[in-house]
């Protein structure tokens, strides 16, 4: 299959490959148990309802090899809330609200939950992962975000 190509925000001439396979990430039946080395979930987990996330994580854990890595990139709920609190006018307020709620153009284009590095780490440990690292510069965004890498125990 042809890889999905994305033009990064503000860099239309710099094309980069951001996925290997286009598929429903909530049901990766096409992968055998313990067959994947790494999963990179960019700006994704906050688009799931919190009630659905444990099932999705269990599915990802199933296909990861022992010691396999799950890297999660997500907007920082506290950082985005601070932008809202500090907004000096309508434009800044609408930007902050979009970061919190997303565009809300359809059911998939909405944020259903929020995360901070410590909160995400506590959930992932509960779901059987160990944290390797947490950073804010692994993926560059124009909004407050963080990336955390977890390994399957």
C-alpha cells in the first residue's frame, strides 16, 4: 500500500511519511500477537472516549513484542488550559478552545479526554506498561504537547 504523506503545519514544501499502513487503529486484527516492534500514536488518544481507551491499549499491547515500544504524542491538557486562562482576546481564546475541544467538525474531529505526562504514565502503568521516557520535543507542535514512550512488560 502507498504510505500516507502529510505536509507539516507551516512547511508545505517539506513532505514526510507519517504512517506505514492506513488502518483502523482500534482493531488491528491483521497483526499477529507480539509481531510489532513499535507503535507511534500521534495526536490520537485524546480523540477516543476514555471508556474506550483501555480496550484500544489492550489491542496495541497484544500486537507489541515483549519490550516493544508504544510512543504516544498528545496535547498537554494543563498547557492548553493555561493558554485559555491567559487568552488576551477572542482570537487567542478561540485558539485555546480549539486545542481543548478540537475543530468538532464531526465525531472523529473532537477531543474526548485530556492528558498530562504524569496522568498518562499512571494509566499506562495500570495497563501493564513501563515508562521509558517523557519529552516535549520528540515531535514539534505549535501547541503545548508531550510525547511519552512506554515498553510492554
